[in-house]
């Protein structure tokens, strides 16, 4: 078993608390991703699991064993860093074998493990090369191979792809997903790139200012964010947020006024919401239609300010009446031009409402029949 449990982890540097009572349970053989903006504490948390940082309080358990006070070498983890940190004077084979030689493993066993790792990572033909003769992606594979041969309980990755170009990052993401399935191991991965998190993770931990905002599958976080921070962080382009004044709140839902003056009743529980309150109305760019077609249940009217043609899709930057800017993601065949009026349609199931403190309102179990634009 290689499950990881973090209980009430706290850490401060120079009086500044960077981890605030963090509780996370990583299940055996899970691929979990820690994601959040720079400075949110995700790398510090990973280093705490590895034993490279000691928490001020709390417990770290790996495979059910309390490892809080153990040295890194005693925890059964292997860490892959952002920097490849390869020995330039050693061959690929020697770089991968170095850690095993340090623990005086028999040479025959070292050779077997190195050959197996090289086969998994498809770098068998590179074993005699020096790091200077490798590409960035090949160097990262060597760094991963150095971890594989240790046969750890848990693999830890600290932004390992951030030094690679965009195309190579996509390729390496796929390689890591395949590697996880092949090794059937527990992996914890840190990144600030929410696209990496969405495509790789079984579950994602969203961190902000040293606190866990939400833990869930990629689609859970995308579809049902618990607060405005998660809603804005998960998804690309990020969710549109519009100020909305509550006109009515009852069992039928919450009726708000949109920036251009229209009213709409949304299917959300009205607990604690009263007329006159200010909420944030959220809708993702991909859930807005370029035209308010017959199937649309609501619309946002404005003027196209900028058109970005991205090939398979088109991103429209729209100025709504009331001087509110939003983004609309259209098809690659969009014929929209700057200055063009637009009625961007949407369906109620894709809407979100957030209180002033950022908390998401809960959705009604069924959409009320009275929910319609005014």
C-alpha cells in the first residue's frame, strides 16, 4: 500500500504561514495533482511529503506509517524536480545507476533495474550518451528513470515539465499518464498549469494562500466549483464573472438583473439571499453561443471588441452594455468582426452564482419551470 495522508500540516517561514492546517488523503495508486497560483504553498507541501521540509505541526503518513520525523531516504519516495540535475560528466546509464550504487546494490541488480527503466521510458539507445547530447525531453526522461529504479512507494513531481517547450510538454504529459498506468504507482504532481492538472489527474487539489480550496476530479472542479476562486482558476479561458443584483429570491430560484438590464431567474437555492444583495454571475466562454439561438434560455448583449482566430476555435472579446468585458469562445469558422453587435446565448445549466465572500450557491435539484428571461 502506498497511500499518503496529510493531517493538519502547518508550515511558516519567517513568521509567514504558508501551509494552514492542510488535510489531504491520496489513495493507493492514485495520480493526484496539486495546483494553484505561484506562492500558494504547493511545492512546500510536496517537499514536506518528501521530508525536504519539516512541518511545524501535523502528520505525514505513507502506506499507513507515520514518517513525519523520518529522513527523506527512509520515506520510500522518489522526487523529480523542475531542474533535471543530471551529472554532466556521467553517461545516462551512470546517472540512472548512481543512487543505486550509493546504497551498494549489487551491480547485476543495478543493470537489471536500469535496463527496465530505460525500456519503460524508451531511452535504451541513449544509455551511453552524456546529458549535453540530449534534448530537454530526453533529459527529463533520464531524471524520471533515476526515480523509477529506486522502486519507491510514491513518486513526487515538482513542475517537471515547466522547462520544456509547449509541444514537448504535451508529449511528456502523455508519457507520464502512460507511465502511471504502466507502473501502477501512487504519484503526486505539482503544477501551476491547470491544463496539465485537468488532463493528467485522477483528482486535483486546488490550493490558495496555503489552504485547500477544493479536492475533486477534474470534471467535478470544472462543473461544480465550491467558490469563485476555483471557478476562475479551473478552465481556460477562465470563467466570465458579471456583477448581478438580486431582484427576487424564493423557492423558484434567484432572479437577478444582468448588466444590459434584462432579468433572469436562475435555478439556485436562495438560502441567505435576499432582494438587493449583490452576487457574481458566472458563465464560461465555451458555454456562450455566438448567437442567441432558439434553444438558448438567456442572452448577454454587447459589442465585439477584439477577435482572436485560433484555428479550431475563435475567441471573441465582448464589451457588454454597462462596460463589462467578457469572452465568448466560438467555432473556428466564426465570421465575427470588431465592432459587430452580438447576442451571446446560454443555457441555465451552465450558469453559476457566487456570494460576495466567493462561496458558490447550491443548484436546485430540478430547474423550475418559471426560470426564463424577462
